[in-house]
C-alpha cells in the first residue's frame, strides 16, 4: 500500500487557502489514487486520479446541519489505514463468488473551537473506483441532530458526455437522455405526462447513478451504496465549472435526515474504468454493503414467473372488478366482465406455468379497492386480505400447490404507506396461510404521510423495514415505484428485485422506451441491483385487442430474448400473454431454458447507449447463455467463444434477427439456427435496428 504523510504548507491554485495536511492512498493495483487534504481553514477536500489522470479534482467534503455546518475549523485527531482482501459468496447473483479487495483510509477530524464535534472520513480505494462516507462517533455535543443537506462535491474535469435522467424526489421512471454536462436540463421531466407522481426541484439536477464518458475515453459513474436511514442523493451541476454537488431528498419541512450518533452515512461512490465493460464488471456497490443479515437463506429461490399483469396494460382486462375507477362502483354490485384476476383465469396461468416449467404466478388486481384510489391521495384503500368475489384464495392456493407452482402476491399500497405499515402483519400472515412465497409491492401515487417523498429518509426506512419483515416471514420481495437500489440485496437477499426505473409497461400506453433504453440501463440503474423489467413480449405491435392502438414495444423478438441475459435479475417475468407464446414456441424455448442464477458473467463488449454483449454460465452447470442488444442502429459483431470451457463441445442454438427484422417495420421476424461449437470458434451476429441476438450453449455430453 502506498501511503504517506505530508506536513507542510503549499499554496494550491484551486483552493482559497493553503494545504496544511495531506494523505495519499492507492488502490491495491496502484492505478487509482485518492488524495485527502485539509486546508489552513480546516476544510477537508479529496481528489481522485486514474493512472495520473485527474478524474475528480479537489472537491469539498462536509454537511450542513440544522443550525451550523460541519465543513471547516477541523484539525486531524488521528489517522489509520487498513487493507482487506476477501472473497464472499452471494446467495444468488451474476457470479458465484465476489472478490472484495481495497485499501482504506480513516481520518478522524475534530473541531478546534466551539463544540469540538468529531467527524470521521472513511475512504476505500478499489481497483475500479472509490467509496467514502461520513461517520459520526457517539458524542454528547452531536447526539440527536438534523442534516439539512450535504456539501459533498465531485469536481469533474470537463464537459463530459452524460447519460442521465432529471433530478426528482419521487420517481426514476424517466427516459434516459444523452448530452454534455452543460446541456442537462431537468425541466424536461415536467413535460412527461405519463408519470403521475414526480417532483421537479432544479433545472440543473440529475439523479444518481450518473454515468459519463470523458473526452479521453474514461468512464465514470457517480452513485451511492448502502442507502439506509438516509435520503437518496441527487446532484446539482455547476455548468461553468462542471462541479457536482450532492443534493439530498428533503422531507415535508425541508430537512433531509434525523440522526442519532453513532451513525454512518451511505457511501458516496465513484466507479472508474478505461472501458465501458469495466463499469459493468464493478462490484463496488455490493462490496460496500453489509453482509447478509438472514441466517437461514435456503428458502430464497430465484425464479421465473408469468402472471395476470400485461393484459391489463394493453387493455384486455382490468385490475378492478367493476370496470370503473371513477368511484361509482365501489360496492361491486355489478362486475364489468373484464376483471383479470378471476379464479378461472388464474388457473389458466397456473396451468401454463406448470406446463412450461415456470416457478411462479403473479396476480394483480385480486383484492378489493381498485375502483376508488388512483390519484385520490386516500388513506385507507386496500386491506391486503380481502379478495374480490370472483377470486377464490383458498381454492387457488390448493390448485397451485397441486401443480408445483408458487403464487406471488401483489400489494399495491396506493402510496398510502401508513396504511400498509398498519396492515403488514396481517398481510404477511395471510400470505403464509395461503402459501404465497413472494410479494410485489407498489407505491403508485403521492406518498402518505403527505409531504414525504418516495426517495426521502422516511420512505427509505420503510422499504428496508419491509425487506426485514418479509425476511422474518420467509417471503421474497420485489418492490415497484421504490427508491433505486444501492446494493442492499447483499444484506437482504430476499429483496430479489426492484423496478425503480422506466420498465416495459411504458411501451403499452405511452410513447414507450426508445431502442437505446435497455443499452443504458446496465450502466446506470442496474449498477445498484436487479430490475424487474418484465421482458419477453412477443406480440410487439400492441393492437391485439384494440385495432386503433398505435403503441408498440421498441424491439424485435430476438432482442426481447436477449434481455434475459443483458438485464440481470434473479426474478424474471415472461411478461406476454400465454397465447402469444403458444404461437411461437420455438422462440419461447429460450425463455424456458435461460436461468436466473449464475456462476460467472462476462461482459464481452459494450458501449453505453449503443450495444451490449453479455455471456453468463448457468449456476452448477457448464451451459452458457449469451445476449446481445443494440440501439436503433443495426450492427454486425464477431464474438470469440473463448469463454467456453476448452476441450468441450457445445450445441449452440442461435435466436437471431433475420434480413427482414426491424424494431418498427417488422419486429416479429426472427430465425433460429443450431451448430456445434467450441472455445476456439467465433460467431458473427447481425443485429437489426432495435434488435438483438440470444444464444444458448449447451454442453454436449
């Protein structure tokens, strides 16, 4: 470890005062260097370099409290270093083992005057980036305190190319934009009508993770890890200096966090790479989270599922029993005939799942309350235990068990979180009684308590409380409309996936997701954890039930297959209707085959917003699956198969776009080829505009 102390006064042109103390710590391979500086005014700063190139220039550290700032007047109390090199085993994931190796610097600061409050800066330097956090030791002068905001800065060195969504307190469901830092304009979000609960606060605001490409070809992602008991972090951009400043989601009265020492904030993270795939390979976010808190994890099972969901989005059926969400039929005296979650239809989905080897069936719209809640900001809408008259919970529980299929409960909270917290105990007992193994939670709408935000401290604590309580009840969790994940699936591996981004459903009733959307998600939102994106749509043009419907999925069928590999999740839905799969069983075979848990993942080639090629090895078997997707541009890529085990033969089944495929003009055209290959071979794939390619490599015995 390279580590040294400098006790001198040095005038530095980027500081208003001179440096009186400096520390340097390098990554294990020595390529990334972090410099910590304390000025003559007692102000803490840091700087990050990759191979002598400044990635983050001198940047201020500190916090703004309710009545003061913790950002100057410090002296060094003591400094310590540490190093860690370990390998740990995730319950599920992209890899069976994860290496965690870093060098650590701990700087204990104390105010020279006044209350003499203490603050510790902890820095961890990895071979692919940096994490740092603020730690407050117990102290009587800073025991119960309020954080108004952070003063944390990320001083970038140029007008980088950015992949961003507008800063917001309540939603992550925007399309990604690509622009220079200086061109970011979050007011674009105010024009997005299909997002109900959104909160604009500044034109120069962007959400994290914010991923960038520099003029020199370096890749940088600003993000956070281990978000717990603290609000999510946005960033404000100074378009003249290209400096980012942390901005925390406030509560109803403008405070960010209510804390008690001792306390450690989430980690602020900077992922750095020479190639785009370096960002995808990084495990910094996971490694900065606490180890698993669940002693027995044997009940946690990654799964593929089908369900009554997509048909509501495309207009075949409804969530509500009466067929009206205007409040006129809340007594359910007359069913509309379009209710989706009926006993008969649920059995149909259970039969389909059992026939094709799917683990679970999700049912939305099974419970009373859907007629009178959307947009009403009402407190008591759902009780999570009362089904509609046409949904027989007991009968379906027995039927699913007889078919070897697990049921997935849906808890739409209507954003009335106080109501959900009151009823969670009864809801989870109800699930256990009827053998539901997983729950999908939803938070559509403005949060109750009124004035709180989806990404504020109060809600962050709620999401973690749900993860903890479901774990105690041996229930797996998938959250929608929640705060973006920051690696907490390591701590709560029952928290299989989140939405927290613009998912597939936007294709059903809006202008949809552009073909580039899925090529950006792995470099941004998915860095924090798996997404329940719901791929697998085969009926691309969505006029199946309404000839006047013009919406469509911006993808070919081959790309929909490839998403099962490129968008990692241990919880994957075959989202389309069973009858659409029955028409294309040859292509559906890939969805049936592709695993959701992996021994090893290799990011072969990628460019953010353009294309991604990913290969993964099935957990416990020497079978590989490859996914390649592109944006609106057709591409030809030659792929070396050197990831396959040398000396073995594999049968490759190639699900590809053909010469007629095009995401808009002919999205359902595809071809399937088979051939025998080994690790010395190459495969050339042609991806149509908005298309992709999916390949299974099955070991030949």
